[in-house]
C-alpha cells in the first residue's frame, strides 16, 4: 500500500523552498522505491486567499488521512491587518493542535563546512550537535483565557494564560528522555521555576519521570541562563526539553550557532510518530519571489520525515550525505555565503542536492 504525503507550501518563500524539497523527495522515492504519493493543498495566508480561513476543514481532513505532512512556511504582511482569529499563524497552531503534534524536535547541528558562518568563534561551535525538544500543543500559545480589552479609564490591556497539565508535561518529558537515551544520555530541562507556577509543576513532573531513566543524566536550568549558556558554551548541551514558548525562542537562538536558521529542519510528532515536518525559519516575505532563499532546512526536513515517520534511515542518511557533499563543493545560498565560496540561488542549490543524491 502506498504512503500518502500532504505537501503544504504555504506563504512567502514557502513555495520556492518546497519546490526544491519536492525534487529531492521525488528522487529518493524513486531511488529507494518507497511508494510515496504526494498531494498538495494550502495553509496559512494562501489558504485564506483560497478558502477564506487559514486552515480549511477539507485540508485538515486530508492532513488526518495522510501518513506525513511537509510544510513550507506561513504568514506575511499581506495578512497582518485581518482579524487575529483568522491570521495565517492560527492555521498553523490549529493543525498542530488538531493532529496532536505535541513533540517538536529541533536539531541544531553545525556542518563543519559552515563553522565560519556561525556567529560564534569556530572553536566554540565546532562539532555542535544539540536537539531541542519543544512541547508544541500547550502552554501560553494555546492557553485560555486570553483577551485584549479597554479598561474603564481608556487604557488598553491584554493578557495570556500559561497552563500545563501533569499529563502534558509527562509525555513531552518522556520524549526528551527517550531522545537523550539514544544520543549522549544527557537531558537538560529548561524552565522558569523560580517565578512561574507552571514551571514549578514542570520541574516536579520531570523529576518524577527521571526515575524511569536512571541511565540519563538530568539537569535543570532557568530559561534566561539557558539562553546565555547557548552562546557561552553550547556544546555542554545534548538534549534540551522545554515548554512551547521557551522552545520557540531557544531553538531560534540555537539556529544562529549553526550559521543560519536556513539550515534548521524540524519534526512535530504525535504519540505514534505521525508527523508534520517543516523548516524552523519563517516565510521571509522580504526575499520571497527572488529565488535566493536557502532550501536546505526544508530538504533536511524531508530527511527527518523519512527517519521518524517512515523508518527509512538509509534514505534519510543519503539526503544528509548529499547536503554535506554540496557544502563540500563550496555552494552556498546568500545566508551562508562567505569569502571563497560560490553563491547560488534556491533552485541551483536544490538541483545540486539532487545531483549529489543521484550520484550516491
């Protein structure tokens, strides 16, 4: 039986980078006889233009039926002034919530060819390999009540709520421990337990889960310290597990250690490893349509999809090897370009990965 993959290019640079990822996906599908069938739909601003909402019911139904989803990026200034309840980002949050994609895996790996592209000294980041495990369907992004209103004195006020239940914390903690167990056996749980009640519960539950993983070394760190440590001594970390908002911020910070956020893929998984895969970067509307965006994060998201949702580790490794080979050739998009390398556009980078993959 064939496996169904739903492609959601999204907005901004989404269609451009997705076109290159699909080239790679089609080749690996043929090369390894994986039996994938691809279908396409819209999410975010593109869905608002087509359906009037950022996530149409029929698109959600197709996502439920698919074996995996590959997403580009959502959002852009075109939709900034519409009702907040139907902004493009609401579609992204809804599909994560409705599909139960609670575990967001964000690897921050520095390819040795890009050591000079990092914002830190090469000796600080050389060999960097961190995995950030972010809780994705709870916390402040989904908390209720949330409201913006005008007080009696005319002053505007807004508030959000940061709730976490024991079960939500326990399941993401287990993902963190499981990932640490097959890596370096070190897990750092990031919270703000000195201030937030939700973080105090977070830390207590993580400690309880740790009893089932005596082979994994657990540490705790306040989020402000973790942010500082990521730029001071990032290689002290193996796996980090944290809540939705902290994970959002820390993973973007970690991206700059690798040279560019354009290099970072991600996986958002449910309890059965069905997932949605997407680059960590946004829709970059300022460069959309120019053919200069870096497609490697999206291509590497295909690799994560093969590994986590389809258990095709050989094909996943081949994509990663092809990306490394292209970097060895000195090809760079503008975000990772440096003296002595060759600057190429989005399509040329995608074509180079395809050729490298074909030669393996």
